[in-house]
C-alpha cells in the first residue's frame, strides 16, 4: 500500500493526515501538534476556518519552512469553505482569509465544508440558515481551481444524493468527499458511488472520536472484532481502524495532540489486515457518531437529522 492515493487531478494525497478540529485545545496546543506531526512524518494537515486555529497553524507552517523541516511542496494542505461564504461572490474571500491565516499561496485541496449555508458572518445556528445553492457555490469553487489557488476542489459531509446532484452539474468534478468513516460507520453505498465516479473519500474521525458523547466511551475501538484483529496482528485497535480505512481506499485524518498517539497513528504501513480478517468488519454494528443534531430545528431548513443526511443515517 502506497503512502498516498492519486486524486482525479493527478495529484497525490497522503494516506494519513492530521485532523486539527481539536475543539477546546488551549492556544498553542494545535500549533505544537502540527509541528510534532510534520517532524514525525505527517505530510497532510487538514484545516478549516471553523476550527478557529488556522492562524496558529499558519505560524507553525512558517516555522517548519524556516527551520528547514519541510518545504511547502512537501506538504498537502486542505482547508474548507465555511457556511457563511457559500454565496458565489463570497467564495473568493473564504479562501483568501484561509490563505492569509495559513500564510500560504495556495491550498492543495479546498472543500465545501458542509451542505449548510448560513447568513454571512452569523452564528451558524438553524435560525441563520439559508437554502443551499450548491451549483452556484460549486461554480465559484471551479473558478478557484482554475485560478490555481486551490489545486483540487471537493466537498465534505455530502450524502449520496448530494454527490449525485453535484456530479450531474460539475464541470470540474469533485476530487474528494471528506466524510465520517471508520469500521463503526463504513459508508459502503457512498464509497461505491464515489469510487465509480473517481471521487476519493477522505475519512474524518477515523477512530470514531473515542471519548466523545456520541461515541459512547471508546466506541467501536472496544468492539470485540476490532480488538481481536488487533491482538492477532499485534497492533492497537486504533491502528487496525486506520489500516482498515486505507485498505478500503480512503485516506484517513485522525486527530491527536499527543505525540505518542500521533506516531502510533502513522505506523500503519508495511503490514496489512488479511482478507479473512477484513471480512469480519462487516459484522460490526453501524452507528453514526457525528449526527449533526445542532442543525435541526422544527421550523428550520432541516427538521430532522434524517432530512440533513438525506435519510442516509
Ligand atoms: P488525543 O489528542 O489525546 O490523542 P477522531 O480522529 O476519530 O475524531 O478521534 C480523535 C480523538 O481520538 C482524540 O480525542 C484523540 O485524543 C484520540 N486519539 C487519537 N489517536 C488515538 C489512538 N491511537 N488511540 C486512542 N485514542 C486516540
């Protein structure tokens, strides 16, 4: 298994990237994590303005370049268009702010963060949502691609239905759909659809966000199948989960601010899960961890979680 996948643009996306949505991390923690990760060999950093740490990551990237740890072209940097910038005229500002904060000239990948549009500058709560117009937003994303500011464009949190609608109108097909994916939420239908249309899946929360309320404790990492595969292969459940993702053809974006766990999460090459053990993963109960209940409101655009995910939950 190579340490990268090839996108429909011809560019290589590293198979393992560092997620940076670290929630309430103290200032400095994410910057230090990115520095340590790149030193440890990570080459893909997954960012977003919504994580409220792009300035800190920008300072770290600058330091990594100044210290000669890596060059810009050695890294693959992803960021995302936030919901308040969906209007076509606001899309360029979305990427420009991110590029300024990250102190970069271009992104390797720019994604529509979520199929939610909110009023510009407003808190993204249901009363501030507007109906999405993905064809219009995508048209502006395509312009960014042609300008070279975004070397690949894609989407995140798109259901099969939304992917089909987008593929039907796109002149530049999306390179990536970044979604929750792990052994406890395998996304088989979406995976088949993306694969047959040349769209790469990047998996966020590939460990199922252990410890978060949605994942109920360790989540699927304590599932007996995952644990027994890990024991057989003398790996940790987290490594088995990540390796499963790679063997399914996804890049994986585990989050960690802990250097030991970061290194553990990168040690997923040079071994594999044999086919007979891969087959056992189909028995793992499927539970979506990140259901996005916060988008739902009885009078809002999404009245139920099922509405938001087009019933694919
Ligand atoms: P920490 O930052 O202390 O390492 P996900 O990427 O699925 O959303 O999961 C992120 C969470 O998983 C973080 O709380 C992170 O905590 C934890 N984590 C990261 N790597 C591992 C690992 N190898 N084993 C167990 N937990 C991990």
